C-alpha cells in the first residue's frame, strides 16, 4: 500500500451527541489532543444546523491545521470549506458527487464487500471498510468482517492491482491495531476507542505509531 499524503491513516469520527455545541467542543478537544483528521458526523440534525456547525468546526480545525470531513453532505462540505465528504454504503451518489465537485472535495465511501469497493474505486479518494466488529456508534450495521474478511478483500485488491487507501472502521480496539496494520490496511477510523478511554493521549499515540509510514518504511 502506497502512502497517500492527502489521506490520513488515523481518522476520528465524532460520536452521536445531543447538541451542536457538543460537537464543536468535541472537535476542539480532539484537535487539542493532536488529532489531524476529523469527520463531522451529525445524524438526525437538520441540514441548516449541520451547515452552521460545519462552518464553526472548520474555523476550529483550521486553527489546529486539522483536516475536516463532513459526513453525508457534499454541498455542506463545499459551502463550509471542509476538505471533503464521506458517504455511506447506502448513499449511491459517489459518481454524482465527483462529477459535480471534481477534485474540489476529497471523497470517502463506506464499503462492506469487495464489490462495494470495485463499484466506486474510480471516484473516491479512500474507502472506509467495515465494520470490523460490532459497534454501538452506528445503526443498521452491515455484516461484520473481522480480520479474515479484511484479509480476503485486501488480497483480492492486490491481485487486481488496485491501490487505494483502505481504512478499517467499526468497533476497533487498541489491541486490534497491529493485526489490522499487518493485514495491509492503510489506517483506521475510530470514535469509541478514543472516547471510551480515560487516557486518550496514549491511544492516539499508539494509533499514530502503528500506522506511521515513515517508521514503517525504515
């Protein structure tokens, strides 16, 4: 897997929160901890509220030189000045987004199977592949892949000479990181792993160290 300097191997996704201010506070805290890629994911909020929050989140992320990605809403990503958009597996709009925004937005898409990846590989900048394990962060989970599922899909991609950053997502724990790196994943996207620990600094350091391409290439 080639390192792509546009795509961070460590991606943080905001958890389900009750108020827009909670999202902004969460983003500020995570930026302050050194996280450099954050996906603003606000399920169930009106678009107007997400847009306003995205503008404020962009201001925070700029202060910390952090890449901001907006979940589900490419138009909000564009208007707010975010770097890109991440769309779910059920959102069959990747081609439309690419045609509409060209290279103005990074595009990430969720996938659960090899076929999902093959369907969008020419339009996206990275794939969020999962879930790895059960997670309570997301409703309507696709079938769990586990390590064997990742190994099978990554092997098929290598066989077909498809080189696109594949990000593992869904219920990832600290002791899974090295196995995920070893099986060929480009990186991980996490939420609960950071929020459910009393020592997030240690977890962040561990993720960065595990997926540190500079060290890995020595």
